[in-house]
């Protein structure tokens, strides 16, 4: 248990953030390019879709294409002065705003301007990002980030200047659902009456958490979840992954390309999660109270987002066990590290047990999100798991 690696490691690959580097979403690429070429660029666009669908990557590629001085019909040139600046995400007419967090107790929240260098270094590893991954990159997984009123003041200040090189000044706001309530009026005003040649590209994953007043002021672009063939193509063409491994990762990723890349670049994480779950459930089944307490200590130190990821991994194992018990073998495509464990554990995890275990683990995710004491939570979950697994014998 001494070497437990969380599920949200930073990527070691680098994407250049052109349209050609974005996996799938061909119809959206074509529509955005067509709008630029026909001079029908809406001043505020909301890119809405699930995690790992390529929304932020598309926003950057779109902004690059708009600023490119010699674009082709399909993509930016990559060689002009503007493109060279976009390679480093350092174009003077491009600004990023995103959730930021407190770095110390009692310390004032620093805005996007202060953390811009950190955010660029995160994006340079891959434009396929997640809020959890961003928190992990900052080593602040137990904090909740916000887009603050200071950020909105900075947006107004930035847009008060004319563009330096490009025709448009572009503001990319990532995870608008984290907009702090007191900051909303300032943003709404400039969205409604923006300066000329301003483009807002607003990225969101949950429409229900976005203010209706923002939805009404933006043109929505919906991003569908990627299909398994699209994920396979992206992994094999861009990341030299074998087709067999790509198909397995695509099944587990369920259309989330961020998660697919994480699995590809951090294979040990799945093995560590499998080993941790296997040993923990063995301790619960016995029950071995000394080990249960030790496991609760280990899990409580993972950080809230890694705890949620581990519990989500456990739910997937329970689902695979249920499929195996119902003889749905053709639907089972688990990571090699988990296959043997699932085969053996399915004898204990009958469908009735799996249903109860899944319910309790889902409740645990809910309580983790609401800052429950992790030691108490995982100790209680261990005892509940013991009662459920042994009650059916």
C-alpha cells in the first residue's frame, strides 16, 4: 500500500492544438471553420459536452485558426507569427480564465492572471483536461476552485484594450459552472455588450450548473461523447498504441478521451487501484480490523478527487462482476490487471451483493463530495461491505 498512485497523473504527451490533433468531432470542426470563412462568428459561444470530448482543445484550435494569417481550408498554417505564439499559448490577444484555488489557509484567492503560467504548463502536456486533473496538477485536490469577481474584472480590463495582432481578442473561459455568484453580474454585462471584434469561447460540462442568463447570451455548440472507434483511431494514429490495447482502453474510457490518455500514460494506476481494492475487500471479508483501519488511513490521504476516482473504479469492477455472473462474457473487457480479480471476486459478488455494494459505494462518492471525514467514511464503508458480502452466505 506504500506505493499508491492516484488516477489523475499529469500527461507526458504534448498536443499541438490544431484541428487535426482533435480526436473525432468532425462535424463541429467543419461548422466552426465554415463560420469563420463565411464571417459568421458569434461573439459568445458555449462549448458544452462531457469530460474528455475535446471542448477546450477545440476552443484553442478555433482561436488559432481565427488568428492565423495564412490558414488552409482545413486548418491553421502552423508557421505564421500568430501560430508560433499559439504553440506556446502566449498570443497577446488570447486570454484564459479558469477556476483558481486558495494555496494556503487564510490566503486570498489568486485569480487566473496569477496562475496563468501554471495553467499553460498544464495545457502544454495535453489540451484534453479535467477539473480534477487541474486540481491535481496544482496539488490542491482538497480545494474547490472558483472563477472569481477579480477574474471578471480582469476580463473587462483585458477587453478594454484593442487587439495587438489579430482581428479578434479571444477570451476562453473554462468550466464556467464554477463562476462565483457575486461575479456573475460583471460577466453578464460584458457578454451582453462586448467590445467590437471580441470572441468569448465558454467551456462547460454541465448545462444545469450554468446560469440561465449566460445560456441566453451565448450560441451553444454541443459536443457529443466520443465513440469507441474514434477513441481507437486517436490512440493508434496519434499515440502509436497497438490496436488491441486501444480497443481495450476505449471500452473502459467510455468516450472520455482524457481518461483514455490517462490510462495509456499511467498504466500502473489501474494496477495499483486493482491491488488496493483487492486487498481492501479481502480485509473487509475476513474481517481484519487492523488492516481495515490501515486501509482507511491510506484512503483518507489520497485526496478527495482521487478518493472519488478510486470509488468509481470500484463501481466498474462491481459492474463487470455482475456481467460475468449473468454469463455476458462478450461484454466484459477489463484491464489485464483486473481480469483475474474480477473472475475470482464474482463468486462472492453475486448480482444481489453487487447491487447493494454499488449503492453503498455511490453513497460514499456523494459524501466525499460533501467533505465527509474520510477516516470515518471508509471505516464505515468497510464494515458495511463486510455485512453485505457475508450476509448472503
